């Protein structure tokens, strides 16, 4: 999977939705395996700005996604 630059909650939600669909998971299935609720998954995928960070990271991990932070001072 190629890396993506995420600049907004909506972009993160779109990435999560895309990955969930690639894995052929429905929202209730993702909620169950990630230990969250269906409403949370829906809000997250729709870019709700006040979704809980800990739960969001848990969903990302469940989907095999990770956050990589680029050092803005490094020149690549």
C-alpha cells in the first residue's frame, strides 16, 4: 500500500473507508474487531472532527494502517 499524506479528518476518513472496503469488511464487522461502536466507525469515516484519538488509532491498527511522521527539517 502506498503512503498518503493526510491533511484533514475527511481525508483520514476516506482512507479508512477505502482500506475497510479493500479488506471486504462492513462497518459493524470493523467495529467489532476493533472494539469500537458502529456509530464511531461511521463518524470516523465521515471525517467527524472530534473523534477520539485513541479509538481512531485502534481502528487504524486493526486495518493494518500506521501513522508515519515526517521530520519537516530533514531534506529528502
